């Protein structure tokens, strides 16, 4: 993936996503996402429970509740309830998308994903690449 051009904006937006992830109430993993279009942040999200649910992501066995939303899903859903569109946007996320979220990313029209850490499997990344979405791994964020 070294042929992708990394800009100072990529680094800055990924830092913002990392800070946003710190707002998550999840204990196991805090993930943040920022959607940017034309150098303007149009949405943000972090992993957590749906509106109206207690801000507790894990059960008594430290397993994530099935209804917890991933950061990128939250960010995409915010755009869906606004006047904005994700068409042609870039998603900055602290963890690479899972396979379910990768479908949402592609379907929302996001054309580029910049991420910090790898998810437990690469299926989401492989799907996005197959769909023609540019995927950039930027692991060395200071």
C-alpha cells in the first residue's frame, strides 16, 4: 500500500478520529471515525450503544453486546439523517472496518478509507479493495 499518497491532512484527521474514539464507553476497544468531504468534516462517530440504551457496551463476561454500533456505522448513520452525502468522501478510522461495516462504507459512496490499526481479520479491507475503494494503512501515527 506504499503507492498511496499520505498528506498532512490524513495524519491530522486520523488524530481527530483517535481523540473522538476516546469518547466511547466501551471498555474492550475504543474506536473513532471521521468522515471528510472536500476537506470538511461532515460526520463523526465512535463505537457505542444505540440512542436510548445504557452506555454499557459489554456484558458481565466482558463480551460486547450484539447491538453495539461500530464507529463507522455511527458516522454513516449520522450522515443519513443530515443533508450531507458520503459520495466521494474519505473515512478516517482508528481500526480497519469489519466485513459488515465495509458493505456500509461502499454502499454509502465513500471512496477512500484511512485507518490506524488492523481489525482481527482483513475481510473488510479485502472487500473494499475489490469494490474499488482506496484503502490506506497509516500505522505510525505519533
